[in-house]
C-alpha cells in the first residue's frame, strides 16, 4: 500500500476556503442549513411570529378606564364582532369591493395581456411591460391623491364628462373600486401575461385550423390554459383590496372597510386586542378564497 | 368535372419586413398526391404551408384550394387540416377530446363524434388512450394523436409541418411507412414539409425543392435525384461529385485497384489515390484524390468485403469508372 498517491494534489494547497468547500460538498445537510437559515429565521420569527402575536392578542382585552391591555384569555372580542350588525355589514362590503376590483381588473387586464403577449411585435414587449410596471414605481399616496383630484367635484373627470351631460361617481365606494382597480391592475396583468406567453402560438393556430373561430378559441383553449394565472392574479387583487384602508379614506367618502375598523381601533379607540380580532377577518376570508382556488386545481399548475 | 388540382399557388409571395421569406412560388398539387416541399431551414417551405393553412396572409399572389380562391379566408373556413411540428395538442384536454375538437366545433352530435374519434384513433393504432392527457404520451404517440385529430375531419388536403422531426431515427422510419399507408388508405392529398431529403425521396409522389424562397425544381423523387435541374438541387438532394464539368453520384461510381485491370462496361474513368476510407456497415465511402485535381467520393456496397479489407485500401492507387448516362450537368 506504499504506492498510494498523496492526498493533496501538487500545486494546490488545501486552503481554508477549499477545505470549507469540500466539507460542504460532502455534507448536503450542512449545505441546506446554510442556504435556508436566513429565510427560515425570517419566515418563522418575523413573519409567522407576527401573525401568531396578532392571533394571541385577539383573545386579550382592554381595560376601558386605564386603557391597559389585560392579558387574560377571553372570547369577548369575537363575540362583539359576530353580534355587531355594523361589523358584518362592513365585512360584506369589503368582500364585495375586493370582488368588484378583481372582476374589473380581470376585464381590463386580459385584453391588455393578450395584446402584449400575442399581438404586439416581440421587440415591443419589454417596453409594454415597463409601461405596465411604471405606476408601481410611484408612491401609493401620490397616486391616490391624484385620483382624489381627478374625481373631485370640479375635477378632471367631471370637466371631461361635462360636455356629454354626464358626471363622475364622486367620492364613495364606486370611486374606491375604481382607484383600487387602478392600483392593483399590474398585479393582474403580469401573471396573465406570463401565462399567455407560455401558451404556444401553435395551439391557437391548431384551434383555428380545426374550425374554431376567435371567440371559441378563447373560451375552449386560452381561458382554461391561463386559468391558473388568472387565479394567481386574483389572489393579489383580492387580498390587496381586502386589506386596504387608505384609498377608502381618501376617495371613499364616508364609506368604511375592514381596514378602517382595524385602524380606528388601534388609533382612536386604543383597543389593540379588538383591532387584532377584526384583523383576523380578512385572514379567514383569504384562507377560504385560497381553498376555493385550490379546489379548481389552479395552484398546482402555477 | 371536378377540378383535379387540390392546391394551386400562383405567384405567391410573403415578406416579413424587408425579408422576402417567399419570393414568388407557383405550384400545382394534384388530388390524392403525396407531395413534399423539401428545403433547408429558412427556404420558405414552412411559410408556404402556413399560407395554405391560412395562418399567414400572402403579400402577393393567389392560393386556391380545389379551384376556389381562398387567399383571404381564415383558417377555419378552409378545407385543410394541419399536423404541427410540435403537435400542438391541447394539454388541458384528454386524447379523445383532442381528437373530437374539430367535430365538436362543427357541431357534430356527441355520439357520432365519439364514434368517429375512436375510429380515427384506431386508424393510427392508438386504442385505449382515450382518457389520458397528452403529457402522459410518448413523442411517437403524440404524433399519432395529432394525425388522428387532423384526419378525423376528413380534410381535402392534410398539411404536415416536419411532423417526424422530433422523433428518433427508428421511430421516424416506422412512421414514414405508416404515414404513406394512411395516405393511401384515406385517399387524402398530403402536403409534407421536410428538410430531410431521404424522407422526401422515400415518401413522396412528387417533390418540390425550395431554396431562398423559390422553387428550384418540381418532379418525382427519381427525376429530382437523377436529373437535378440546378447545382443547388444536386448538392442538397443526396451528394454529388463534380468531376471536370459533370456531376456523378457516389453510388454510381465503381472503384477498382489500378493494377486490377479493366473497367468493365463503364465508358468514363479517372484515376486517383484513396485519401480516406469510411466504413459505414452496409457500405463503405471512399474519398479519392483525383490525379486530374479535386476529390471524389465513391460509395461501394460491402458485398464481399469487410471492414478489415476496406481499411487496407487507404493510400492505394485506384481507378474510378462510371457510365456516361449517369452524368449530369447543372447550369
């Protein structure tokens, strides 16, 4: 056994870095641990931890005299929430607004995404994408206040509609839906665009070749194939709308959504436990929504 | 009397921006014919096919199907069906639903279209796959589904865009025979696009050779191979030797050792030295440096020789001989 070659190759000193690399190469678990330690820390501590803290707080109460948080377990917040007529109305209204925004986004996003992915020349696509993304670079508040100016009584919209004898919706829920649609539209366009881009042109050709007109091809081939993308986009638009409370404050007139109730209870009412209880409502609604989307099989294909 | 021409193209052109993909093509494809469009990639053959299918609108010229001008018609108004290069099966539908698609669109009653779709699948030897999805099938099976999906509509012309390109050699050779059989049985005109000259020669009744958006020659496989009209056709369809002013195919050349004597009944000959020997199983390819300048390739059947014998011929002095009738000139 004396003829064995030395274990280090000539001209390649085993530096610390090389030894570490060799160790990582031999131990996949160490490698995986290094890769995932930071994200896991973030996910567990900051992400799920905050959610858990919120859930826990929801079962506490606030002393009405001192304003101190009383950390004894109680269902009282959820009872108030369930029996309060006004909270049910606000929750339903919020879901309706989120659904309205999602439907409107889909109606606008689909033709736009289709044009970008299938009609426009390929070299124009990056520019169209940038055009869609540009609004996301501007500050949220600036955009919403811009809409406040547009929708004002003597604003741009009424000025433009005036000669036609029509008027804009003014501040209110309709305005809220409009502005939220504007805000979240890119989140619907992007997934649908990606889905359509992955759809081979030959499938559209084949459908036409087999005798289907444009509408039938859209219904029988395009719609079922980009459905997962539509579902993904709707998860964004629905959840973002459900959690919003600033837009409705600025252009919603006197209308209130779930987010406002949470905000008012944190601020004015100083009842953090009740705010936490209210905040579980959109979480539950989203879980139901995701479960419904999941049942269609759309999530597996994402 | 019915028109005997299935497809007629007159002066068909197609430009993409400044590029002329198809620069004026005239073709007549007869009813019931197996017609191939052969050419290298970018020669315009697929664009011509897509214009016949209706996916592309010609920049100029006319497309006629069975005597009817269809130049401006949409694909769904034309009596043709296409087998796509990537098969283009609908991934969200089952095999049966894929094959039924055309019938369903044309509002054929459910029971009837089930029956016809199953029959079409049977005709391509694909039974018992009704409820599978395309992703669960192999390439060869997908190819058959694509074929059944097109044939079930009983089109006047079936357009095939390099349908065997994605299959491995063995399967491709099987499908070549099968396609030919299906075509004979169905009696449908097949218009076949390929860049594989052997495929075009073995399957077609007639071949059109494409180059740079134009048709260089139309003829039977034998005509195209034995009497190429242009230098391009001679080089693209098979290989050819240029000896002096004439061309000769490698398999038409006989090779003898120089000291072995007479050249038999051949009436042309040249001498040279074997530069390279390529043993290919059934035959051997000899590359010979000619004494008169240039190189020639001679293909010899390994009738009695084996690899050991032929390898020894390197650097030997040889005589190449061939018959005058096998020579051809190109402009």
